[in-house]
C-alpha cells in the first residue's frame, strides 16, 4: 500500500496513512506494527478493523460514526483517538484467519449465486 500522509502521535511515533473520501463515506488505512506484526488499520464510517500482513483480520466493535456523529471526514486528532482506543483495549475484537475469510467469501459468492444475484448489482 502506498501512503500519502503521516500521523504523528504525542510521543512522536509516526503512522503512514491514506484516505479515501467519497459520497458514501470515508476510508482511512493506517500502517502500524502491533506486537512486532505489520498490519493496517481500516477505519470506515461504520466500522474499524485491523488487517495483519499474514492474512489475519480483527474486526473491532469501534464504530467511528457513533464516536464522531455527522462527520464526513475525520481529522488527525480523531484518527489518533481511534488508535489510542485500539492500543488501550489491546485490539479486542473478532479475529479471522485468512482461511476464515476465504471460507466466508466463498459462502457469500454461493449465496449470491443461489439467489441469482448478478455480481454487477
């Protein structure tokens, strides 16, 4: 992933990140190292997850639009606030392995096929 911006926390630690803002909301992707593992935090309006480079995904219960209602984009202070929550809660959430995600994706595709849903819809 290529990152065009950098967050700097109060301790001077740097976190490269990118943002994508459109009519449907925002997506921030922040590069981190968690317990010696490379990862990327994905922050969307409706949720927050951590994707580790080894394929594991942790889906958290953090919902940015509830923390910052009515915001169409987040500022650096708000992004750092979410990072702080993740750090202080030890990244609690539902963990999925790469195999879990592959299985869920195949299940999703089968459901679409069973319901005759065109992938372009």
